[in-house]
């Protein structure tokens, strides 16, 4: 029995199969507890971003409790800013839908007529046109408003988690010299600094993209450009597919108010701006920040969305980095998996005297 517990006598394949089965069970538990774990993950990420503000304050002689209060205040400010953006965007969207009901119905009818003329089946055209059905959009708008209101309860939990996590972060920092290890501190430091760099890079590029996209839509006369600018900012935190998610609503609305020419202009403008910044420039900075392969970044979005819901798309990179930090980085035998995940090998240490 002890041999089975210790893994002795089991083939490598069997041990790996048991590990995969255990992982599936653990992820099933995470999925069942996603409504509880989602707010905790959000609070943890926000505290990770805000935590460094305490260091310059403590160096200036601030009491630790006051520095912790500053961390909490900054975290709350970040959350409040995101909440305001979501509330403003959802309110404008809800108020916009009834104003364009006639245009939506006409566009849906035109799409059905065009699709049927090309030989597409009636069921398929009805499904496509249903996306532009005003009643359907009003229902979606109502669901969005209800979801935003439903987030209020979770939001208050997140605010409470922030207080506790900020206080614990200060206590754990003081405990490292006694309980920490050099290897553990190095891995933890890499993880937390990587998460901070990732969100700083994405927020910076997201702000630039949102401003440019918003100005383009405003210049083209697309309704509620502020909502689509906010959407562009938020979806910038979703690796690889965020650009497409942020493009679809304004492109559809351009089709409704201006026909195919205006919709094509919006798509081309988004492609020029977003492909240039988010595909050609931003990945270099993100790769330097987190060292994840493009394939794993894309899979992370789908995987964590399945596990903990929509918030998993925005938290996908930090959650994947956490799994790597907990299970791959401490084990030297996992070097191959770390390389496959995109982790860069450590820089070789030059011998004394600079001789090779």
C-alpha cells in the first residue's frame, strides 16, 4: 500500500494519468465554486497591481497601517473606475436600442432577402437576422443591465477581500526572512512582477486603442462611440481574440445606420489600428512581461472562461502564470514543460573575470 501511495511500482504514464485525473477533479471543484472564486481572483489581481505603492511610502517613514490603507485606496480606485465604465457603457447601450428599432428591423429584413437570394436556407437566415431583432436586443440589454446590478453584490465582496489581502500582503512580506525560502521568493517575485507588468502593458495599449477607436467612430457618426471605446479598452485584456469581440458590435451598428460601405470602413479602420498595435507591437511587450507562448495564451482564454466564467477571459494570463508558478517552476524536472509554455531559459552566469 505504501508503494502505491508513494508512486513506487507505477509507470511514468500511469502516474501522469493519475495527475491528470486529479487535475480534472480539482478543476471541477473550481467550476462549482466559480461564483465564489471569481471575486477572490479579481481582488487578488487588483491587490497585486496596487501593492508596490506601499514601498515608497514606507521608505518615507509612513506607518505600515497607513501604507496598507494607501494600497486599499488605490485598489478601490481601480475597481471604482472599472465599475463606472461598465455602468456608463451598459446604460448607454440600453437607452440606444429602442431609438434604432426601425433601422434594426429594416437591416434584418435586408439581410434575409440577400441571404435567401444566394441560396442560404431560411433557418440560417432567421438565425442571423435574430441577432438584429430589436426585441432580442432589448432582452439582451436588459440582461446586461441585470448582470451589472447583480455584480454589485460581488463588488462589495471584492472590496472586502481587498482590505484583507492588502493587510495579509504586508504581514507576509515581513514574514519572508523567517519562513520564506530564496527559491520560493524568487518564483513568487517573478509571478507578481509578471502580473503587474502584464496589466500595465495591456492597460497602456488598451487606452491608446480605445481613444483612437472612439475618435474614429465619432468621426464616422457611429452612435454611442464612448461605449465602443470602453469595449475596446476592456477587450484588450483578452488575449488574441479581444480585438474581434470589440469590433463586432460597432461594425454591426455601422451596417444598420450606414449600410455595407460604412461597416466596411469601420472594419478596415479597426484592422489598421488594432492589428498595428495589438498584433504587431503589443505582443512583444506582453511576451517580455509574462513569457507565455501565443498558443498557450489563446488556449488560456478559452480554458479559464470555461472554468470560472466570463471573468476568466480577463484573468486568463494571471491564472495561467499562477499554475506555472505553483506546479512547474519549483520542479527542475518540469523544465521541458516550462519551455513549451514559453518560459525563457535563465541567462547563463558569466564566470569571474569575464572569461568564457
